[in-house]
């Protein structure tokens, strides 16, 4: 999306610590014939671009970091004058449960809330405006939203199951869930059956999006 926005005269640098994620992104870029992308494997807190950017974009990254303020400070530093920072982050402290109730799905949302809450990042989405102001941005513009879906063909079940897979081992080690509580390989299908059998509305997690320009 960013590559299409900047057009053929612009370039996008994508940074991720996970080589598999970068490989997936590169495959998608090739499928969509997007050639103005470069991929860098590494930790964002150690990245040194050596030049200024017109925009810095981060999506669901600050929630995983120990010092999000330091990363936003770097983003401010890396931006050219009037450059824009755009971030989207979860807030798991505000959870809209399914209706009718879906015990398994609701339990998973509770694990996400407790796991990220223990690190202090559970409400990182709500922190965004404050953090952007702290590092020097003026008048951030923020919105709160979350998707809602349901039915047997919804993509939500795989989304939730794979998101849980990414934290399951750490969540179990920290005592937020038992290792045997969920079958990761069958989880998406179990969530699908649970919601579809109830004709349930399934809300996604709350997401906060903010953008601000460098003064």
C-alpha cells in the first residue's frame, strides 16, 4: 500500500526483525508487480538509515517493544521537515465481546489482554497521542476503530488463531494460559464452528490509528 502511494518516483524501505515476514512481503510485492520496495532485516531500535524519510509508518509494532517512546523519538529524528508519522496499534484493555457469547473466542481475547497488559503495552493504542506529543509532534490526529465480522466464511478465525500462535509459547511460560488449553492447529476451525453455530457477531480487537507531522 505504501509503495503504491509513493508512486514510481518514490521508494519504500521495509524493516522487520523476522526474515520470514520479509520474505512474505517480498512475495506479495512481486505478485502485485510493485518494484519500488527494499527490505531490511534487523531490529528497528538499531536501524540507522543515514538519510531522512518523508514518512515513517508502523503497524502493530510498538506493542512488542520495551521502549516505544524511544522508537517514536527515532521516527521524529528520521523525518524530513513536515514529514508524517503514521502508526496503528492495538488496545486490548477495551474489548468488545462477541454476541451471542463465544467462550473460546472471548477467552482468547482475555489472554491477549493479560499478556500484553503485563508488559505495559496492552493499551499502547491509547498511549499513541500522548507519546507522539512527548517526542515533539504537534496536534496528532487519532481514530479508534475495530472490524466486526462473522459467519463461516469470515477470515477472522485464521487471523485470531495465527495471532495467538505468535504469543502462545510466551503466554504459557508467563502463566496466562496452559499449554494444553488450545490446539493451535485446530484453533481456527474451532473458532469458526463456535461463531457460525451461534450466528455470532465477532468483533476484532480495538485499534487506534494516529498520524502527525513533524513541526
